């Protein structure tokens, strides 16, 4: 019986296709338009002025979840509310990277946040404040989306500019024999009616609303299209939430596609544009459920037909004929641009939609596709082939393990964008931050990479140095398993209340969100040996590096007692098996200068006192080439440099032959070896000096505005006299690299 009903559904779906005459479509390529015209600049101006709005539509997809238990039966979860990293951990754990990941963010949140970051980074904060966004959400998950908007601060958009359009679900139809009509059956499941119906709702009054910061809904009395038109919006760019390719960096806003739509609107009178891509085989047409053809007898008749509706003999022959065309065929990517004033009169008569009849059990459901609007009377659709990514697959309503494996690299690329992660952490409300960091979803997934542990000992007197110290310590936090330990070192006169206040006032908002900061307190009594508490903490927690601030080492050489009472100097003398980065208050480098933190240019002030860093600027590092430690030193610090932004100077002191201006053979060999050890793609410059390190390195640091001076010291031993003198004289942070060895205990008085 179900098969018989499906036969009738196939005939219904293909009847209008068989009644038309079809030909190859007319395709416009962006390369032929944007190169010699000014429409790209016009599209960018319209984006800046808020004259191009964005629409995201939910098409009811669900994602398989493993339930967090090994061997559990996969369970469905709505795509729009799913944290894909959790699903990937459960069903495709081999695809989970160890790099920084932004977890606990839903798919709809990723799409909106990515759009906000793209607009702000490319066109400025003013463009973001003017941008209008329409989100068509399954009404079943409307409450979830409303809570997401409040928790994440509307993802950066102005609250009154983000319209929520609930999409209703409908029961299936069955024949009412008494009346001879189709009627809804209340016992049947409820399904969405497709993206075409969602687009139709944008022209219906009082269907959408905005949500204030306080959570109060404000109904848009007019239709969504009327609201957009009153706001000065001319074009509406639409897509699907399942379109993961748009999450790649730089893919959310395709200015070439928009420019081509503007050009064709001015020159050919087009009122809508459909993005297409070249198909390679019948599988592409089936996967995207699309083949773009042109109606011969209709005006402006480019239409995206659905192969799922071409299951009769005649319609299948039409499909095969055009799939085998000599010039190939094209499929739609489900990305459109509509001219808002022209769209309103089109969306009046819903009967123009070519409804697809979908059978489920003994009930029939009507599904409307957004691409059908190109077949409406009065529609003038142009097909534009871009250089963009392929569109989403349309055949699978349940997205399983293969799809998650495909999506994982895209999410990794998105999460590696500093501005994306930082925007998310900046927007989330403080209560949401606490909830996200403390109530993470349980999972059997175990990270593959070993954690890198950074210990940051600070005293209460060094409160002003904390922001720049955390900024420098973040250089070593590369993966989500890495941890930063903020270690408050209390003196005999300090109180627990002071320590508690400092612990809650300092930190990093992004690392707090990811649960990567550990706060601890150690006590330093009257006895000199109590400085061993820092070394013991490093040993207990498996520290990989110590980052310690210092003001005392910036004192003038005449102040002999300042260095002896320095916490940084004590750590360098005590923790002799680990590398130590000393963050000095008088560093002159642009990246490590404490003034960049106090002015707020690098770290916007947060109400909680925590800092959140934007995309970091370039760092200047200088490596002092020693006879035996140059290559290990560069190989140890190099992975924490960014080849695209940072600069590495190779400095060789006493580099010349006696009484000559020629480099010695040893110096040449060391420079070559050091350059070979530098990270690939790193900008490396060489500097040769005649005098000793103590004489020339302080001058070199100031001449090149160095942020970090890298020097080597023997492991298991306290720093040499020359190293301690360099710590006092250079005006930069100092990274001391050591080979593994036993620790020694310091017996010296330490008071600050």
C-alpha cells in the first residue's frame, strides 16, 4: 500500500516538470563581472550601510549523537542546538584536534557569531550595528534559541536588528472520503514544510519578533520583508543553517556573488540571484538534490529542479538527458540573494510553489523549497557561478558519522581564528560563563595530546604586572588541554582575604571559559627556604615552564638590594630544570610593553576584572647564539612563535675574527645552524656584534625593540653571573632555556 501511495506521489511531483520544455541554463560567471566593474565596492558600501540583510533558515536536520557512553546506540539531536564538537567526540573521536576549540556553542550560534565577526572585521563595528538578520527557527526549539540570544548577547548584533521567525510544524494529510478532500490527521507526526514556506512567512504580518536584552519579545507588526524595507534594506542574502562551508574563514560573505547580483539587477533587471556550481556526475545532482535548467517557453525561466521529484519515466529521461549534456550541468548551492522590494509582490500566492509530496507511513506531507521561487510569475532569476565552496547536501535528513568527520576540519579552521574565539568569550554573559565552565557535558572522550602546563607565580605587590604576565604566558597555551596555573605567593604579612580578592580579579576570560585556568595559593613564611614552595608546586603539577613577573629587576644598577629580594631572581635560581620567562616591567617591545595593557588597546576592560585579548600583534624575539645551546633553544621556543606575524633575530656576540671585520667560521656555522632550526616561514634576521653579550645585547634589544630575549643556561645549576646581569640590564622579557636536570634549593631571603 505504501508503494502504491509513493507511485501517486511521484506522479504528482513530476507532472509539472513533464509539462515543460527544458534547455541548458544561462550561467553568469563572477570572473567576467567583478574584474572590470565597481560593483564589488558598491556591495561593500551596501554592507557597511546595512543595505544587505542576512537570513538563516532551519530545515529541520538532526544529528546523530552517541550519548557519551561507549557502545551506546546513536540518538538524534536537532542540528541547530547541537554542539558539534561533542557529537564528533562521541562518533568520530579520531577527527578531534588538540588545538584550541570553542565548545558549548550551538550550530545556530556558530553561524550568527561567524557572520557578526566577519562584518565587524571586514566592514567595521558600525556595519555590525546596522546589520539586519532574520533567523527562521523550528518553533519546537524557539525557547532554546531565545535563551541562546540572551546568554550570548545576541551574538554581537543589535537586539532590535535580529528578527526571530518561528517556523510551525504541520500534521500529515490523509483523504477524507466523506468530503472528498485532504485533511490533517492529528495522530500523525508534525513536520516542517520546507524553506520555501519559511520564505513565504517573511511576507506575512506579525509572524516574527525581536528580543530585547532583558528577554522581552517585541512583535514585528508588519511582515519581515516590510520591516527590512522600512529599515533601508535593498537585498536579502539567504542560506541554510546546515551550510557548514560558510563557517570557513572568509566564506560567510561572498562579495563577488553579491556584486554579480547587483550588476545583473542593474543591467538585466534581475530581482534574484541563485548561486550554482558545476556538477561532475549524477551523484552530485542526487547529493544536492538539484539540477538547474531553463524553461524554454517561460520568461526568465532558470529553475532548480529536484531529482527527488523526477522519478517517473518521462521526468527521469529529462534528468538523464541533461546530465549527459556535452557542456555539463549545474546544481544549486541553496544560497540566494533576493531584491527585497521585488520579493514582496512575488510572495502573495502560495499556490505558485511546486509542492513536493513526501510520504511518511500512510500520510502525505507537502514540502516547499526556496529554489521554487525562481519559477514564480514575475521572477527574474539569474544563475551565478562563483569560486566559492560547494553547497550542503540535501538528501540526508539525519546527519551521521561521515558528515561529522567532514565537518570537523571546518570547525577547527573556524576555531583557530582568534577574533572568532575572542568575540564569543567577550559576548557570553558571566552567569553563562560559569555554567559553561562548570557544567560541561560528560564524555568518555580523552584528549590525545599531553597538556603543556604553565605556572605563573605572582605576589600581591605585583598586581599591576598581572595582565601583561598573563598575556606573555598565553604564548604557551596552544591546545585545549594546556593549563595555566595562577599561583598567588603569600608572604608572612599577607592575608587569605587579600589572596582571594586577587584570585577573583585576575585571569583570562577565554581560558576561564574553556576551563584552562587553575588558581592556587602557596605560602611563604619567614624562613628563606620557603621559596621552595614554588619549586614543589611545579614538580607536583608537572610544570613545563614558569612565567614570572618582575619589577625589582628593573631597578637601577646602584640599587644592589633590589635584585636579591626579587621573586623572579629567586625562581631562576631555584627552579633549575625548567625554562623560565621573566616578564619585566620596563620591556620596550610593542607586544610585551606594560603600557599596551594599561591603555586597553590590547585588552578591553571587563566587568569581572578578567582580560580578553584580541588577535595578537607581532612579537619580536632575539636569540643569543651560544656555543652549544642555539639550536635546542630555538627548537624549544620556536613552536610558540607565529611565522606570519613574528620576527626572530639571531644575535651572535664576539662574532668576528680578532682584529678583523670578517665573521669567524664558528659564527658562520652557528648562524647557519640557527637559521635551519627556525620555524618554517618565519622571518629571520641575523645580527653580529663584536663585544660580549653583557655589553652588546642590551643595546641590540633597544635597537630592535625586542619583546623576548632568549638565552641558554645549564640545567641543574643556578644562572651564571653573566645571565643574572643580563636579567637586570636588558629592557625586555628574558626567556631562559635549560636542559633537564635536578633542582637545587635556594637559601636566600626573598621578600617581593
